C-alpha cells in the first residue's frame, strides 16, 4: 500500500481512523473488498508518518499536498489574523477550503486575497468563515435533539440543577440557542448557564445579537418560531427571555476549554478539522472538564478517542464515565 493510499481509504475521526468517503460507498454496496488489507497497526504507523510530513507550519512556508508555498504562507497568515496556528488544522481541510475562500473574496489567487483583506478588514471575516467552515443551523441533526429532549436531558437534569452547558466552536450560535429551546421546553432554562465559544469574532457577534435571516431558520418549527423569536429588521431575533441565559466568548478552544466543570459540552463538527496531534490536549481537557455522568455531543462523523472515558449513549451522544 503506497503512502498516498492511506488518505484515500482512511479518514481521521476523533483521533481514530475510519474508512474514508472513497471507501464507504463501496462497503455499503457490499463490493468484495477482501483483496484490500490494511492492518490496524500498519495503517496507524503510516498515518503517523503522514502526520509527520511537512505541513503549513507557523515558522516557514512549506508544501503540503496540493498547496504551493505561497498558498501555505497565505493560510498561515490568515489564521494568524485570528490568533490561530494553521498547523493545528488538517492539510486536506485547508486544501479543500482555499478555493472557497478565494471565491468568497471574489479573487483568483492568494496574493490578491491578501491585498483585499489588508485593504478591507471586513473581508477577513469572509475569508475566515470560508476557511474555518462556519456552517451551522438550528436543530442540526434533528434526531439528536429529539433524543436529547425525550430521553437524555430529562435524566441528566433529574440529578443536575443548576446545569452548565457549553458549545465549543459554536459558530453563529444556532446550536446553543437550539439547546436553550430544548431546555426551556423541559422547564430547566431558568437554572441553566449556557456558554458559546468560537474563534471568529464575527460569528460571536451574530450569536450575541441572536438575529437571523428567515432562511437560516428552516430547522425551527412554526410553533417554536412563534414562541422563541420576534420578527425584527426583516429577520427574526431570539427572544430576550432566551438570550439572557447565554454568554458568548471569542476563544481559541485549542488553547483550552472554558474553565469550570460542565454538565453538557456540545463539540460538534469541529474536531474533524483538527489534526489528531493538535486535538490531543483538547480531548484531555474535554474529559476533565465534563462532570462524571455529563454529556458530550459530537457531530455525526466524530467520536471521542478510545482512550478517553466516554460511553456511547446513541448517535453523536456520549456520557463521561464515572470511573
Ligand atoms: C462547522 S462549524 C460547527 C458549528 C456547530 N458546532 C455545528 O455543528 O453546527 C465549526 C466552527 O468551529 C470554529 N472553530 C474552528 N477552529 C476553532 C478554534 N480553534 N477555536 C474555536 N472555534 C473554532 C469555526 O469558526 C466554526 O464556527
């Protein structure tokens, strides 16, 4: 198996490895894959070699996969503007997102992108939003929220009040407000402290304002829209009764989880963009920041590393073990 074959067939997920998108459809269609073998240990070693390959580092422009030196240098500079270390992010993510970033800025190359950002600070937010994938929505993965509301949170809340909930990599706040709505419907909002953190100041500004266009609210039922939002300025604003329970921070979560012990941590669709080496410390912090018995909510493609003390409760839902 050539080294370049590894990313073709394996994708890092929560520090472990899963068959990549290339292979999954084949597995799903039960094609005969018996001729392909990738012993776990060998795959792991190859992955480590790959991780040790030159990446976009903070100290020098270096080549990584399809990015050339000036593209690497641009990515490094762009991430620095947000206080981030580009080498913490998976090279594949950078490679995939750079064209989206150039499109968002309406430029054809990184030299023009940098000039535009230096001239127009607002362009920095567009560039970061595209590179860091700010995609989110209310009640994203609706089944997870159904499960939370019907089973998991009522049980957790029975033993926890007041309750502390945080959303790491919260983007524009849709995730934390969705949790706030569920908690309100379970009668627990009054006794809950909610915190959202993201490295993009512009996303946190939107979250704090709690104001969204109608097309951002497709996951919200008409009843909930009526009950938890006010029509304002051509869009909808989260009602103050809900907003007053949420606090927001601009923070690089790779430098540490918000201090304190948490009952629920939503960390969805963020870990998948970090290199495994970069997120080791973060997983340690997540484990120690969650109260034993507390709940970790991940994205569909994510799992905690096996070495961490979590038990799966259902898709995307993990409980911090007590031992
Ligand atoms: C795909 S969005 C996920 C939003 C939300 N959690 C969800 O699942 O709908 C990823 C978010 O992680 C944020 N992010 C990426 N790296 C970060 C870092 N080092 N510190 C804080 N936030 C980060 C991005 O700005 C982006 O808003």
